[in-house]
C-alpha cells in the first residue's frame, strides 16, 4: 500500500517533466504577412550597412548562386547545413515574415513557423544588436529582389538532426544581451565593440568551441578553426612580436595587402571585401577596439614552450622559394612594386604559432574575385609534394621566426590533404 503513493508521485513528476520539455521545445508560429514595401531611402541605406556588417551574403550566397538566395554548405562537426534563402520570396524566402518574426529569429533563433534554427546562424551574437539595426536590416532585405530558391535538405548527424533539441542548447548558451556603451571609452571604441561582438560576430570564428559547438566560456576571440583555416586569436594584437599598428589593421580589414602582415585569405577574404564596402570609419572602429584587447596568457606560454625546437636543412627550401615564389615575393621582384606583394617573412601566416594558414594558402592559393581588384596567387597543391612543402615552410619560417620553428608541419600538412579529399 505504501508503494502506491510513490508510483503516483513518480508519475506526476514524469508528467510535469514531459510537459516542461514540450514547452521548452515548442514555439508558436507567427502569422504570415504580405511583404512590406514602403521604406525610406535613409532606412534602406542604413540597412544595407547593417547587412554588410553582419556578413549575411557571405553565408547566404553560394558560389554561382543568386545574392542572398542560400544554398551554401556549412560543414560542422555535427553534419552539413545549407544556408537558407533570405530574399523576400513568399514561398521559399522570408517574404511573409513580419518584423516581429524577423526579430525573433535574430534574437532567439526561432523561424517564423516556430522551428528552431541551428546556432550556425549566429543569433547568439545578433541578439546583442539594437532594435533599430534589426529593423533596418529587415527593411533592406525586404526591399531586394525575390528569388525562388527552395532550401536544400540538411545532412545533420543523429541526434542533432532533431531540431527541437536545439532548445536545450539555447537554455545553456543563449544568454547575451544588447550591448550598452561604456562611458569611459571613445565613441569609436564602442562602435568597434558593437561591430565585433554584435553584427560582425567575430567570436563565432575566432573562438574555440566546446563538444556541443558553443564557444568555450572565457575564451572568446582567443582563436578557432574554420573550414580548415586557423582563425587566429584577436587578443593582444598590439603586443605581439610582429605587432599590428592601427593603420595596418584597418588596411587588412579592408582586403588590402599590408606590409608586415600580408592580406586576408580563406574565409576571411569575403569578410574583408565586405568591410571594404563599408565606410572606413567602421574598420577604424573595429581596429581601435581589437587593439585595446589584452594578450592571452595561455598563447604566450605555448609560444615560449616551442622556442627551442630544432631547425632542419634549408637548401631545398631555398631552391623551392627561388623557383616557385621569388617571382612575386623576392626582394627585387617587380610584383613587389606593381601591386604591393609582401615580404613573406613578415606576413601573419608565417609569424603564426601554427603553420595551418601558411600551408592552406600555398595549397589553395588566393583566387581572383570577379569584378574586384585584389591579389591573386596560384595554388600549389598539385605541383608541390609534401616533402617539398615542408622544406619550403621550414625555410621561410626560419626567415620569419628563427627562434620558433614549426614542429608540426608533417601532421598538419597530412591533415590538410585529407580534408580536401
């Protein structure tokens, strides 16, 4: 007789738990609306700036696809996502979304119909944006051409293919609030902080992730890996051995070739091209903010620990440089004068703690961007084998950091070759 009340209590607790889980994993749909079309030219201009600062086109436009129509594959540790159509098409895009539905997606990661968005969409950062910026972005997106582009089916691994489980991820990690300007800092610094931590969502790439894909607590902007490229730490940039100046960082952010650091490549290339389309004040604000951030002690300690590793023979590397690189990068190369090609030993890729970005650049090159100026570099993945690439990297690293040779070249190169198969 005593066990019966226990079973009843357990059943009640289980029922309440089930109800709580359903409430947590369910969101109501927001009624569709007719596409709004009346916006002022001033709001559309502001909205264009917000959308560019948020890198929307970088993820929502696939190569060869129409602007903002989605379809770009986003490879994650949990499977492959395909970006969605954010043009104002009523059937396949956001043409029936109201401003409240758009704002909910930006702040909570919930689609108009109530389904959860995966956090590859950086709503954890966009929720820091102002009400005005979100409204301006909405106006700009609604004013563009509608493109009928049905979404591609995601290929997520179990259990992440069960979208409602994202609700538990949100419960753990969706806590950021809109930024409040800091009175003791300049207007430019506050603007830079807002762009970096809000629409620009820099930490989304430049932070290490935990086992369930969230940024590790306390390690924001300390470096990450994206699409096989190292997204370097953005901490202590003004205090490194190869320190950044304000002018250098502004130019780099705007896709220019910078003496002492090179130019943006990989996933950073389209981001920097987008920043180049914005007023230079935005890049200057980002630079002021980033250069104010203190160094990461853990990175400094790791650099010190590798300072005494041995060096290999340099003759093969020197010959490879003379045959494959010197035409553009040697001290007397005409391209150094024609389009500002950098001296390689002072580029960020060769100054970095790890060789991943240097090797990725040599393997893949820097492709031309149709219709836009910028440096172009051919890929060497097919013309140089692993031994040659290691010899070249060792030689150039010795020019750049003789006290800090790379010790993981072979393993990194083999991993990069496997990633492209």
